[in-house]
């Protein structure tokens, strides 16, 4: 992937730009997000809801090989007010439930799997095996997303 | 280890019928000799190496090779006995001829000696016990490797299939094995001693193993999961981690929304952001936004990125902005020596 040489710029060539999957994801993500933010900026309409929307949209668009991204896209396109992915009350609810259940082992595990399903976009429509593997790459993508967001934010402060 | 197996066999043999005992002891002696011969040959293992290579696996792991050796031993007895009393299937014959080609010398002696169906049945029974008497620890690794071997060449899969045949008595299983040999990718589960070998429990066990394999993968991803044992604890940690990540994203996007009007974003800067994104991980301090969020295992990944950056990454570096200089300039300078054209 070459870019234009301008005066003092140093050009870095890549032999296999698409080999490292986390790099691919990060590249796609930033290339989706930054122009979207710019557009938002121009429209002078940057409420936090729409920025979140753009952030989620960028995530979904950069990870299109995974099942959960499709569900996320659906959610985003269907609703203008995106559902917030989690809230702190969920965590408290989990703790309460596990205290009440006592020694019911199988039930606990089932409950937790269901909680996990709720966290993953589209998790409720998957079976357990699928969900577990999707959770794995969802976590990875979330991590990369936080890194990208951090770098964008840090750059401006 | 083989001697241990043989001694255990002898113990189990003592509980069998007296009428068959003498014959069995005699056969067992033969087997001992055979095993010694095979173990000697496997120590040198030119033939076994051939077999390993022939199976087309490029895996050099010691565990896998030792495991394959055990497979060899198990299969070396199995198909030959099946030939004794079962109707030979064409596919099986093909496999048998390939894999046992190296075993022909020592095994022939056993074939010649065993003529009666009774002996074959007894030996098949013993054979079933012998692979099961293998150390439990190996069974677990076997299963792991077997599950991974799903995606490898079909030859190896056939070999695995034969092992499961050796471990289950019913002819229904063998016919199921023959038909499954045609498929390239299937699940094989070893029935442990005393466990049911019917289809449902096998399938259930296979499913459970898949799930536990995925849980192990998640355990590696989620930091801090190693300390917790048990499914429930791990799931707790995972849920916690996902929630933390999502909260972080939310927080960062709020921050971004606040800062958005002040951002001096230009499209060319996109690449700068990408480049920073790689380095932020390495250069950034250990502080995270959420107090209790542990640093991602991407520490290693970050350094991997850094090492991978030399051949693989591409960015075009603009004249650095002021903020960029302060942060990653030093790092960039050290690594740019490899970059410049």
C-alpha cells in the first residue's frame, strides 16, 4: 500500500499488509472512525449518543467476518438511539443472583452463560459453543478498539 | 512405560478363566516380546518416522510424535485382530496395509500364532483394556490432540478412527467407523474404562470437550483467569472483563465526544493514528482508565506488533505533530532505522 511521497515523509512499505489480523482490524477501524468523526464535527451535532453510534458502527464494519458484527450492524441500523451495551447495574445484578442461588452448580453456570450471551450482540440467538468462540474474538476486537480510541483521544490532548 | 502396561495386563489376566489362562499367558509372552521389539525399534524409529512423515503431518512436537507412536502401537494390534474375525472392509484394508507395512516383521509372528477366534476375541478384549490402561494424563492430551487432528490429513484421521474401533466392541461401531472414514473431518472420542460407549454419550462427551477447549482459549485471553478454577469462576471473570471493556469503550467515546470539536483531524492523519495505535500499547503507562481493569495481555501483542512492524506494517509518516513527537518520537527513532527508504 503506497502513499504519495511528500518532501520529508518517510515511506514504509509493507510486504503483506493483511497478514496481521489485529493490524488489519485497527487499520479498518480507524479508517472508518476518523472520517466519521470529522463529518460529525462538521455537522456540529456531536451529542454523545451519535459519537457512540459512530464508534459502534466503526467496530461493526471493521470486524465483518464475525457473526456478532452482523447483529451489531442490524441493531445500529434499526435504531437511531443505540442501546448502551452495558450499565453498572448489570454487574450488581449478577452478584446478587449468585449469592441467592447457593449451591446450585449447574444453574449458576447456566445463568452466567446467559449473562454472557446478553453482553454479546446477537448472543442470544447463538448456541453455547458458537457463543463461546464469538466471545473470544469479540473480546479481542474490543481491546483493539479501546487502544485505537485511546490513541485518538491522546493525540488531541 | 510399556513394561508397566504389560504388568497391569498380567494382573488383569489373573482374573480370567483358567481354561484360557495358559493360552493367554503364552500370548502375553509373545506380546511382551513384540512390545520389546517394537519399543526398541521405536527408540531408533526409522520406520515410525516414516510413518509419521507419511501421515503428512508437519508437526514436530515431541508430544505429538510420542503420541503417534502410541497410536502405532495401539493400531498395530487392532486392525490385525480385526482382520482375524471381522469382515474386512476395503477402506480398512487399505489403511491397514499402509500403516502396518512397517510392522510386518514382528507382527507376522503374532498373526501366525493366533488362529482361533477365541484367542482373537480375548486379545481384542485385552487390546481394549490396554489402550485404556494408558496413563490418564495421556488420555487427556490424546483427546486434545485428537480434536486438533480433525483438521489434519485424512490419513491420520483414519488412524485415529481405528483407535476408537479398538476401544469399542460392537460391530455397529466398526461399521460406523468404516463409513466415517470416508469423511475428512469428524470427531473421535475415546471411551474410557467403565463409561458408556453408546452414541449419545459419545456425542455428549465430544460436545463437552469442545466447550472446555473453548473455555481454555478464553482463559488465555482474559487476564487473571488462570487463578480462578472451575467453570463458574472463569465465566464470572469473563463477564467482568467484557463489561469492563465495554464500559471503557463507552467512556472513551464520551471523552471523544467532548473533545470532538477541538480535534484537528485530517484525513492524512488517519495513518498517524494507526501508527500511534500500535505504539500506544508499548509506550503507554500502566495506568488504565478503570482502576481495576488489568492491563491487557496485549502487552505481548504490542511487542509482537512492534516486531511485526518491520516487515509487515505500512504507514506513511507525515511530518509529526507536536504531541506525537513527545510520545512516540523516541521509539520511532529507534525503529525507523529499519524503515527508511
